[in-house]
C-alpha cells in the first residue's frame, strides 16, 4: 500500500454530512463483529473493540491475526464481509466517495516503510497532502512543513531527498507527514519496524508526546513491548481473528491469560515504567 492509495477520492457534488458523536462515552472507532476473508483464508472472525476519543489503543497479536487488516478497514481500503466498522458513529463502507475523502483528510497514516516518494525532497513529501487537499497558499504550506519538521526534531531535513537520510529520520519524516494536516485520528502500522532500540525509544517518546499534546485518537499496530508500554493507554490482543484480551496497558503487561503470557514472554513480568 502506498501513500497514494489513501489520497482523497475525487469530490462529488453533494455535501458530506458532519460527523456525529456516538454519545457512547465518545467512542471514535468501533469494530462490531467484523469478519474478513481473502479466499479461503479467514483473517477477522468476529472482531469487536472500541477506541475512545483522545486515547491511544495498541493492537498486538501473532502473524496473520488481522492487525494491519484492521487499520485498512478504518481508512476504507478494505470492506468487511460482515459486521460494522464505525468512525464517529458512521459505518465506513456506507460512506460516499466524497464522505470517505473528507474522512481521510482528517486521518494521518504512518506506514511501516515510511512510503516516501524518492524523487521528492522531504519538504515536498510533507507538502503534498496540503497541495492536494487544501487551499492553503505556498507561504502557509511552507510554514506548516517547517513546524512539523521542528516538532519531530529534524528542522534542517527539508531539502534532503529520502535517499540522503537515515532510517530513523525517514520514520520521523513519515510521522511529520501524518501530522501535517493536524489529524483527528492517527493510524500507526509498525512504527518501529527496522529501527534499532535506541532510535525506537526516541520514536516512541515522540509518539507519546504527540498523544499528550493533541486530542488525536490513535491506533498503534506494534509487536514491540517497549512501544506499547510507552505509547498506549490500552491494548487489545488478537487471536484467531478476534479480541482475546483488552486491558489498560499496565494490566496488559502483567498478563494472567495463558495465551498472552506465552506471547509476551518473560518481559511481561517486568515492571511497567510509565
């Protein structure tokens, strides 16, 4: 999946309705008994969970349990075979192209591999969503790009090409691009993939700062305990396509369920630092 897969569809003439709150403790994202198969391969088998406004929910589980597939349902790249995927009380598959485009404008997506366009500079990569989906002038876009690069602590990287920066810097650029539109919802797909422990730690701390300083709701697909511990308020553990455990992070990392203990390993007995 590339950055262009989630760019906003062409605008239709009719006006999209305003998003509505669920009234159910401000649930922003809801999976309700969701099933998804690819041919004979059953991925999601009754997946249900909620994410409340302003919270960061981690998603953990073994390979093939549906973690990244879940993110693709939230952003409308996949449609469930059965069940509902709601964002702010609206079923995503029922949205028109225009409504889905408007929803995507309010989302930021951090890809596993960064998904930067190699022939564009860092600044051009960041400015692309604004040029495509806003009416901001060049000066305003330049200001926002500088602001986000400063936020992720690489203020001088704007004129560099992706090939000229390290893997850790690419992750920061990907994060800055996800934040460029000040999204209401941020989706992180393995944000620590390919990073050494020291760089991962700095990325995790930055993600937590963003969560603390904004009202954004976030989903984090991750297999590293350190990221989950630092960043997430709550965690779900997927097993055989549905939620086996959903708990606040500190409780999750001191598991009692045998399958979760097996998955997390000895580290699950360590003290929670945050």
